[in-house]
C-alpha cells in the first residue's frame, strides 16, 4: 500500500501505467462511489480509444484511396461502420470521397468534447465526494480501524492494494449489517 499511497497523494511521481492501476483499485472497491467512478473512467477510455481508431481509419482510407488498395479499403470501411460512420466513401469520385472523410473527421471531433465533459464530471464528482481529499493520516486511521475489526495489526508496508480493498469491503459490509440491525431495533422490528 505504501507506494500506492505515495502515488495517490502525488508525493512520488506516478508511473506511466497509473491510470490502469487506479482503475483497478476502483474496480476492487465495491462501493457505489467507486463503481460510478469506474464507469466514468471506462467511458473516458473508450471515447479516447474510439477517437484514435477513427482518426487512424481516416488516414488509412486516404492511403487506400491514393494507392487503390481495395481489400484494405473495405476492411477500414467496415471498422468505420462499426462506429456508425456509414458514408459511401466512393473510390471513383475524389470530391465525394474527400467530403465523406471530412464529415467523419468533423463528427469525430465531438468525441473529444464528450470525453472532456466526462473527465470534468469525474473531477467534479471526486472533488465533491472526497471532502478535503486523501491524506496519509487517513490511511493510517483506517489501518488501525481495520486492524481492530480483524483482530490483528494491518501493516501498510506489507498489505497489498488488493488486500486493502478486500478488508475495506468486508468492513463496510459488516457496518451495513450492524446499522440495519440497529435500525430494526430502533423502530421495533424484530426478526
């Protein structure tokens, strides 16, 4: 956990694969907030990938057009169709072919706007729900709380991120059960 906490708090430089690590961390957490964040992260990743694929397909379509590569042209055209770009891209009409490519590239720019909106939504959600944000002390307080609940010391030096998430998930489920039992007693419901 210690290296992960350093990266999360940006006390140490994040590795190049940080986005993947953070997405995995979020997926291991089983609370509604984490699932919402994970959904946004997946959407953003999909939109970025879609944008790149469509850009590359347009580039390849132009290469196919100038070099008259019919088989590859059909393959790339099929990929664009999978992303709902159903223009005819006529190989025998340069003006219409160029018009179709420009239309796809123009429409693809909307993908950038969409992913930027999703990134803004993610940032706003994290700011709103993080309160004052993460801090090292909070992790140590949680480690003590989880240790008391488990009956053994939770050492952040040796606990993996996956173990940490599992401990938090179990503790949150335990708290939900206890709260439900307390609410049942408070309102006179007995099982």
